């Protein structure tokens, strides 16, 4: 199963639980500000993950190149010379 499937399924599950056992009584499902919340989830959940992955990838590349420059052979490294 794919990531979007699980994202939608888990979100629907939380909506169902929130409807059955609400934290705040009488709060509508699509309350004012729900679109902003979707934007926050997108920004924090996906854009931040991409930035973090890019940073750690660059850090791994720099570390591997540094070890190569010291003459260490990294047989299992995915980074080529």
C-alpha cells in the first residue's frame, strides 16, 4: 500500500475517533481555519522532510568524500568516487 493511502486512512480514522469521542463538544468537522491546518501539515510534514533529507544527504556526501580524501576505502558506500 502506498503513502497517500495510509495518510488518508489514518486521517479518516482520527476524524472518526474525534467524532465519537470529541475533545471539544459541538465543534464542526470543517471548522473555520481547516484549510490553514492542511497547509501547516503540508509544510511541516512534507517540505520540512525534503529539506532535512537534502541536508543529511549533503552531510553524508561530505563525510564520505572526506574519508576518501584520507585514503579510507568504503566498500559498501553508495557514493562513488
